[in-house]
C-alpha cells in the first residue's frame, strides 16, 4: 500500500494563507464591524466616547492651569525682586550713619538712643 507523503489540507480546515486573506477581505468589506456590532454595543461605545472626551477636557484644563501657575510664579519672583530693591533703597535712606551725619552737619541738638527701648512688665 503506497502512502502519499504530501500533506494536503483537509476540507474542514483552512490554511493560514486563506484565513489571513479572508480576514483582510472581511475588514476591507466592512464585515468586521457591522451595524449589528454597533447596535449590540451602543451603550458601551457611547460610554467610552464620553470618557475619552472627559479625559481630553480634563487634560486641557490641567494644562491651562499649569501654564497659569507658571506665569504667576514668574510674576511673584519679579515682584519679590522689586520688593528687595525697594527695601534696599528705603534702608539706605534711613541708615543710622546717614542720620548722624545730618545731625552733625545741621548742628541740631537732637539725640538718638544708643540702646533699644526696654519693655517694662509688671
């Protein structure tokens, strides 16, 4: 009895090549996502779309708030440096040595305290 060593596909089984061709044909012809699929899963698809849109909106909101925080931090740093400059100018105007010089120059009979004031407690 002679046996045939060649393996031929059986009628019940499809080959890999024919399966992939059928899958591609099904995708191309629109059978993969049919109207029935959308009817069966309408609520799930609707919920997924709403969730995705909410996430996109949340991301936009967070991004705009981060930009606002960055802008406010820069403004704060600028204002702090301006405050330091203003304070330095003020302190130079009221420097104690400057006051002593003015008193001597104008020969005013004013005294200044050498020690800070004391707080009396009962």
